[in-house]
């Protein structure tokens, strides 16, 4: 199991398009991907509705947890997506 805290840094936060990109990236991996504001409030990172319900605006810190065969690759890909502002610029 891998765990990392990520901060949403893009201006619009984890809005519909960014959430879709997050879920699309998560869906490429076989491992379990959970995300949430706290470890107790984790949701399925492969579910668009669950990710959108996080209502994560700019500056929100989220816990990202992966578990499975490709867990490190998954966490690296999602962290890169977030750090690249979901491909939307700042």
C-alpha cells in the first residue's frame, strides 16, 4: 500500500473536467485507488461521482492511497496529473 498527501493547486479545483481526468488516470491501473480529505472519508478514486462529491477546491489537501500490483505507478501518475494542473495551466 502506498499513501501520499496531495494538494489541489489548479485555480478551479477538482471540478468536473479535472475529476474526469483524475478518474481516467486512475482507471488505467489495476490497483485500488482511494482518495479523501481524511483516511476515514476515503472514496473510490475510479468513480467520477465519488471524486466530484469531494468538492475539492484550490488548496484542498487530500489523502491518496493505492493498494495493489501497480500501486506505485498509479500514485506517481496521479501526483503528476495534479502537479501539472490537470493539463489546464494554472
